[in-house]
C-alpha cells in the first residue's frame, strides 16, 4: 500500500499538485487519469522519488519515503517495478539482456540463477523463444510484454505503469490490460497506472483517481465512474456525443428502463 498525505509540488511560482491525498491499494490496479497538465505525471514522479514534494508525505507501508536515509530509500526502490510509456528497452541488448539488467544492478546472483528468473517472467508474459531477439525485431505488443517482464523480474511490491497502452491497437491494449491485472492480483502488487485510455479505466480500474488542475477531483472504481455526477469528470470521459449517448444507454440498462434484448430500432422510435 502507498499512502499519499497532503502533498504539494510546485515549480517556480506554479503550483502543480495542490494538497493531494490518496491511498493506493495493494492487490489493486490504481489508475490516475486526467487531461494533459492535470498533474498526474508529476504525482507519479513524486511517488517513485524522481521529484521531492514541497510538503506532505508519501508512505510506503507506513514508512515516509522522503524522510528515509539513502540506504533505506534504495531498499524501497528495489521493490519498485516500472513499465515506461515507450517500453524503454535498450536497443543494443537482447530481450534476455534487457530483462536481466535489473538483476545485474540489484542482485549478486550467478548467471544460471538470473537466467532461470528471466525465463520464468518471459513465460509469465506469454513470450517464448525471444531471448536472443533484439527490440527492433519485436512488435509493439511484444515490446510491452518484455517491458512488463523486466518490471516484475525483481518480484516488486509496487508496479508503476506510465501509459502502458500508448501506441498499441485496441486488441493488443486489451491483452496488456489483462496481463497487468492478472499480475497485480496474482502477486498482490500495488499497481499504479497513469493513463488516458478509457478502455483501461473500464477494464481494470479497481481504484480510479481523476485529477484536474492539480487537485484530486474524484475517486471511485470502474463500476461507479459511469454514474458520476461530477461535471468535470464527465466532460473528460464523455468528450464526444457518441460517448455521451453510450453513457445514457448504459444508465438506462442499469436502471432497468431498457434491456439488451430489445430491438434498438424500437428504442429509437420512442
């Protein structure tokens, strides 16, 4: 679990995060959503220690990360896995070498032990016979899965995913969402996903925080979000007339005013 308590972060005279508090739950996919400039990327960078908040606390299982000494911070960083927006694989390294990189950095294991672990995570993300391939030889979806394998190779307690479906087609995005959800539940990881993808919100949003101009504007889950009465959230989610109509249809279904078996033509005539 990660608990954020009243953090503020500014750059010069611009306050980007304004007294944000939230609890990121273990074993759940915790999504941060919001328009560009809402503060969600700055929040994620504060969570992983790339930025230091001007005030407030970030607690990893009750420990104030920014109050720790460097040695203790390093121990927490070992427990963090990161899936970057563009996968961030090293082009000059093979898949095997990319995934082994964190093991080389943070463990003293011998090569056979590290290779065994590499093969375990490759199997977990459903990739076979790619050890010796280079990133340029992989599809976008395969690169993302290699990125996930590298992110979990150290058995992290915390997994951060920055726009995991960026650049992927809808079908591949669903595969990546399902994989992230399965890994989160299976290993009881506290997963934080920074995303614009509303499909991800609806598929894996166990806990969702919507940010607007540096403020936590709304939080809930993927069952509640479609019924939210928050106008700013609705403007963000249902940006097109098509999506607004879809929301109205969904609400009618949920309230029992229509059912899925009725002919759409009949409904439109009413």
